[in-house]
C-alpha cells in the first residue's frame, strides 16, 4: 500500500504543500491553487493552508520566468523533521520545458509513507512514476517533449504504473493529471471527496460566475452547503483501489468507512449491483489485465502485485473472469 490512508479530522486545518519542479507551468500552478482558495472563501475559514516548496534554497522559476519564493526541502532529512505537510502536490512543467529533478523524486519515494496524499501535475507524473511512486496505481500525466511513445512505455515498463486515458485520476492516496486546467478539475474532484458533493457544486457555480463576469455570491453558496456529505461509498471504492497488493476484508473496509458489513453490502447492491467482495476481485483482475498489457512484469509478479497468493490462484481467477489465460492476454497485447 502506498501512502497513509488515515483521514484527518473533517474540521481540522489542512496543510497542503505544493512542490515546484524547475520551469513549472504557471497555468498548472494557478489551476491547483484557485479551487483551494475558493473553498476557503466558501467555508468562511482558512481550511487549506498552502505552502510552497522547492528542492533548493531560494525561489523556483517558472517556464515563463516568474519566480515563486519557496521553502526548501532538505535532502537526507525526513519530512516530519522539516514539518512538511501531509499532502504534497508536485507541479511539473509543460511538455516542452520538462526538466527532471531525480534527487527530489527519490526523496519523495523514500518518504512516501509520510504523505496522506501525493499529487502529480503535468510532466511531474512521468518523473515520479519512474521512481516507483505510482506502482499499481492509475496515472495521468503530460508526456515530455523528446520522449516517444515507445520510449515512454519502455521507461515505465517496470514501474507498475497504469497509464490512464482520462485527463485526471483521483484515488485514495494518489492523484494525477495532465497539464493546464486539468489540474483545476482534479482539485475540484478531490475537494468533492473531502468536503462533499455540495462543495463541488458550489465551486463549479463559483467559477462559472467568475468566468461570465457575474456576481460571485460567496455568502449564498456558503449558506447552501451542508456540514457533512455521505461519501462512504466513494471512500470504500478508494480504499479498494489503494489496497490492491494487500486486499482488505469486507469487514475492515466497512469499519474504516463507519458502516456495518451489512450496510456496506446494501450500499454496493443499491449503487453498483454487486457485493463488495465481488467488486473488489473484479477491480484486482482489471488491474492485473492492465499490468499484463502495459508492463513487462511476469505473471507471478503481477499475481503478487494484485493480491493473489500464487500465480496458479491468479491464473484460475483470471481465466474464470475473462475466459482466457493471462499468458494469452499478454501475447495479444
């Protein structure tokens, strides 16, 4: 399992760090920050405290030449010693301005268990995936210029990252997106998960009004927000996606989201027409299929990565689900 799925109290202030890569995209940075600032306004409290980080002392220059003053991460020093935030979003550059910072990526990999959530924007996803930070996770990113599609697949072949077609992906402990305004969509989706669907709707109306030049009625939107939203199904699904390698029991998932086993099963039947255990197995097999098609991991490695006790057990479950052996899927892929 990557990252720490423990949620912070709903009413606590959230310290969110933005780690800037060299020649970062100003548009991507603004797209990350704007929903957080709007959420603070709508809630009427500084719920999200934003801190900016760089790898070295001083500021970090964007692709356009803008310099952002940052705190510096200290190599060979754990995050807790530096009082780093528990949520870190890495903002990369546009494709044409990509510059790798391997030292920074390695530091994040070594300290990944510290972060409740790790995000990657634009080309940052490519760099972090190369360090194994998206192993078994779906990843959306912007391909740097000069890297062909075959080169891309070769570079990521053994990272275990599952390349997604969507502009953004949000799971329990990882979120990623392509460049530009895809970051705004990603952050709004993540905020909907943390603060409730009503907050997402309020943010959407906020930005639409701002874009059209109408009145942005913060007080009106704030009054329409409920204090809590039932996100238990989304939380259960996110738990499953983040625990592919070491599957959780249905009882454990139910306890984590604050439901009884029977209540969780009723929720799954009502919305997904499936029981949690069957849905979880299908999710693990779907992940395995993507690994067969997109990586060079052996069948035994994929079986272990997707939580199966043996290659034989995995092959039997895979054949029962897809009516074909894993080896055939690999050949066809």
